[in-house]
């Protein structure tokens, strides 16, 4: 069964993206949005200014990076 996700924002991560690290990792978009990783998930992936999207499903927000199959739960801090 495929999970339906609602994409609420698309953009570009500002600068270097090193992957998902811990609950303190902050992802800043070029438009000023800031999202903090909200779960312990580790996945190394290096990219510069990658395209990204924030989706919402099952009451939670998730960050997806273009070219990376993994997502991580996040919460908006700005």
C-alpha cells in the first residue's frame, strides 16, 4: 500500500547537505525556512544545495531530498 503524502513546501537546502544525523540537525532552506530533525535516524549523503521537499502525513512533517530515497521526520523552527 502506497502512503499518500501531501507536499507542503518545495525548495533548496542552503549550502552543504551531509545527510541525516540526529535530533539536533537543522536544515535551512534558501527561502529562510528552518527545520530540525525530529527523530534519531542516521544516513550519510553529501550534496550541495540539493532540491528538497517537506511533506505532511499521519500528523507529521517529513523532509525528502532529491535523489535520496530516505526521508526524515522534521519540525519547523522558523
